[in-house]
C-alpha cells in the first residue's frame, strides 16, 4: 500500500488480513491551476483497490483527508469510476469510506465532471451489485449524493458530518440549535443512514452485511445451515410487539441484521437466514425493547408514512437482488396525524406497489391484527403474497369488531351493539373465516412459525412469475 494514512488503516481493518491489493497508487492530480502543481497529492486523496471479506471479493475506496482534505478532483473521481467498472465486470460489491471536504475548488469544472462520472457509475451499478458507504468525516454538498444513491449507509457517531447544505446555511437555524449534519439527525430524521456506531463497530457491521448479501443480482446468498430446521420458537408470542426480536427467534442461529434501525421504528426491516438462505424481512412493530428488556418506545399498530417508505425501499432492494421477502403483519390502519397525512397516501401506495411489483418469493405471517387497507398493503395475498400463514388468534377483517358494531347498530342500545360485535368477530374477523375464503393458506401455532416459513420458502425456491412487458413502473 502506498500510504500508511488513516484511509489505508480503515481498509486494512475492514478487509481480511493482508488481502488488500491497491490499484492506482501512483495516480496524482493533473491540474496545475492555483499552484496545485507544487502540491503533493499522493493517490490523489483516495486509496482504491480490492480485497476479500470472509473470502468474498469486494472493491473498496477510502478517501484520505490528509491529502487536500480528501477533496474530489478529476483523477480522484476517475479512480473511483474505474473501481466501479471493475466491480461491474466481476460482479462484486463496492464499499466507499468517505472523509472529504467535497469538491476540489482548484479543479472547478473538471471536479464537477468527476462528481457526475461517479453518479453515473453508481446508477449503472444500482440493482446489479450492492453498494455500501460509510461516512467517517465530512461528506457535504454534492458528495452527499453518493450515499444517497448507494444501498446502505453507515455513519460514525461523533465525528462524521453528512449534509447537502451546512446547518448554518439553513434559514433560521445554526448548528447548536439543530445539527442537521450529525449522525443522530441523518439516521432518525432523514432515514438516509442505516447504522450509527463508532468506527470499529461500523467496519464490523459492514463485514456482517457483506457476508449476508449476494455479491450481485445473479448470485444467490446461501451458506450451510447449522440450526435445527424444526426448532420451536417457544417464546415468540411474547414478541408480537417487538418484531425485531420475533425475527431473531425465527432466524438461523438467532441472527437478524436490522437496517435503518433508528428511523421509523414502527416498521422493522433487515436480513435473516432461513436454512442458510438470505431472506429480507419486513414487520410492523408496536414496542421497542432495549438490551435490558425494558420498553423504550411504544407505537400504535398502524402504518406511518415513514414506515411505509422505509419498507418499500427495502423491498425494492430485495427484489432487485432476488432476495425472498418475509413479512410479519400486525396492523389496524393508517397513522392519523396532520403531519403523516401529508405523505400517507403516496407512502402507502409505494409500499403496496413494492410488494405487488416484487417477483421474488413472498411469505406473509399474520401475527396479530390485520385490518382494512393497511392489511392489504402489508403483503396480503391480494397484492401477491405466495403463501399466507396466520397464528390461531390472529384477526383479519375490515376493522375492529366493536367499532364495526357501532356503525352497523347505530342508534341501538349497548346490548345490541355487544351482540353485534360478538357476531361480527365470529363471522368477519375470525382467522378461520379468512382461511375458508382462501385468504389464509395455513393456520399454525406460533411456536411452529420457523418450520412452516422455511418450508414455504423451500417450496417457492423455483418460483418464476411473468409480468407485462414494460421498461419500468412509475410509482
């Protein structure tokens, strides 16, 4: 390696020991304006090359803040673009470790063109190879579009800054009031950042993510399963609230890799393995437990605009990379606030479209209530679920029986409403009633969920579904 900079150290910490091979280590800036010719620019501020993570080929670029503040110039950008060309030819992920002041002012239009070349390569690679970025220092202006185009973004919890406009440039704001560039804001408010941690933890999490993802859209992510395929999930009924825990119970060896964990916590998305195969998981959530088993957040069992958008984006990624999708449904309606209403219809449409448009194997498990249009949007059989499983005490219908009875028996006494509610629950909301109509394929005991879900995905492994010919949808 040509340097012993922090950029190089990050690469060494990320990859398997002694596996990194540098490409373009002798490249330097070509520009000469503003005395740039007299400035040493080793590797032109970015270390690029390839190596392996748990034996899997990956391409990595790491910006070097010690060289012109890691700014992006013509040759800096060309090195990254060249890396993408190699990654597309060989079908392997690209990992970018970002730490840069942004555009190199001395190179002006050459630098701007370089930004555009990177965006173009990222666009061509989207849906073909996984793209991962991690922000360790500054990532501002046009550079912020790079993590925006990639599939997964990590951010160092203290030093990293991610922004299009700096906090002080926002009207009515300054950084001490609201640091819009901080990891907290970017992970909790914008939904751009998947995971926030210290540097060592981020590199470990990237390794874990790479190991569970396919290398490209033509490869199936599969490893040998060491867990019991028929293992009972005895405690899963206690996890209906926090479905991140429920998913870890279903998963091989209890491993659930959650993404966008700090954003729209009422919706859980991430990856598990079932019989060694990588599965994308989407689940409604009404509670969040911490490591000590304490409830830290509570939500209504409704779809929020943020949650729907988060899930839709995740499903689209899974469909692009042929990763089957499992959903755990427990939803009674849509979030009813003025703020949510601004985006609710469009967000719910995106979620519905994502589930309906995905041609990968799709399995839905109804673990609680499944009411109204929100249930239809959550991977119901009507929008394309291949197999629908329900727990015996699940409720599927138009709305809560008591509410329905009040509408049906409007103006009648409480006894009539009680009788109507009981009848409505038995006739309309009962899971057996839905199964009789073919909307539920199997009613299984919660403890048997893992066994039946594995069986469903094994059966669907050779699924092939034709669709009308078109360039792409527009939702």
